[in-house]
C-alpha cells in the first residue's frame, strides 16, 4: 500500500490525493490516507470523505507497517529519515514547495508527506480524478439553483480569498490579490468572452459587495454557513470560466472544470515570499496577471 499524510484545507487535500493516487496506480496497490492530523485539535477538517475517492483511511496497523520502526508520523520519523538513508526510500517528505517533485515516487509499502502543489501529477491522471472527485450526495438546493444559473449563462467564477490571508504574518508570506488584479482579470474576460457574467465567491462577502456589488454583470454568491465548503468548490467548478486567487481552493475549481472553451486567469505570483514556482503550479494555457496594483503607466494586461 501507499499511505499519504493528509493535512491542510480541501485544496491541499486534493493535491495530496492526486499524487497519492498516481503513485498507487504506478505501484498497482491500494492508497490509504493518514488523517491522524485531523484528530489532534487541528483547525481543518478532512473533507475528501465527501467525494467518491478510491482510498481508505489508514489504521494504526497500516501506519506501523509503513513507518516501522516508528508507529506514527512524528519526531521519530523525522529522526529516522535524517540518520537512516535507506528509510527515505519508503518514507519520503517534500521540502515544502521548493522541492522538484515532478519525478516524485516511492515504492510500496510507502509513506509520503507534503503539499505537492504542482500540476503535473494531477494532469497526468486528470480523467481518473474527474471521475472520482464527484460528490457522494446531491448539493444543497440553494447551490443547485446557482449551478443552474452558471449553466444558463457565460459564467465566470471569481474567487476572492481574504480571511486568514489578511493576517499580518500570513499576508507577508502569501500576499493578497488586490482589487486592481480583479478589475484587470474581469476586463480580460470581457475582451475574450461574449457577455460574461461574474459569480463572485468570497469568504468576505461584505467586502465583495462593497467593491463589486453595484455592477450589473456581477452576482455576489452568499455562501451558506453550513460547513459544506466542498459543495462550494464543486459549484465553482460548474462555472464555465475562472478568475482564481492564489488559493488551492479556486485552483482545483478551475482544474475540475470540464467546459471545452474555458478561460482561466490566475495570479502570476502565487506566494509573495517566492516559495512557489508558478511555472510548476499554473497550467500553461492559463492567463497570468500580476496580482498586485500596477503603476498607472503600465497598461499590459497579461504577461
């Protein structure tokens, strides 16, 4: 078996699943998920359980088998990886986002830990992911009405992430797409598409309403406070086009979209601290725009 350590929000979990699924297919063995991180007072929830994924939750015996002589992921695993080179063949950890993981592979039985935010793995098994990353049940009626709206018009899912990205330390590392970025992205869509209609998804609907709500081509989606973020991601994926934030949540909404004439605009800088290589994250055909304010004399929209 291959065991993937799960952590982070839904977007991160999807990246981890994509790599784990690919490696399990190469090894022709089952994929299991270590979700113990979510049982330790973690502020995130394991949300892949709502999708038709082909993976089971790893039990204590599974973890002890792949991590031996350790019993679970922790300090002992890190120590073994440091001093026992042969251990790293089966227990591999990504060095945050700076590691080149295009050829990332482990032999079964194996264990992997990381965020793995590169498009190559997901793209290589995209048909499989499209078939598996479907919800096990119907979305709520309110979201179904929005899905019908998205299908009936030239819809553009516009994602604005604020929330934790406004925290001083988080903002310093990750950055936050500015209103200027969204205006330029909307202008690009207006030039490329016939009568685009923008469906705005944000964790700060008041901010979105204040800055965009008066436009006739904008619909501010009032997110339901029902802890069904996975339904919001699926709803976003049902829009025909996408303006994404520097967020794995909207990245996956755009990636799972199956509209053949899809247009995607993404920020050309993903993390302000330079820890992300955008060429490995953003699909080649996605349009990239500078995510911060441009000087007045700069008029070029896309890089």
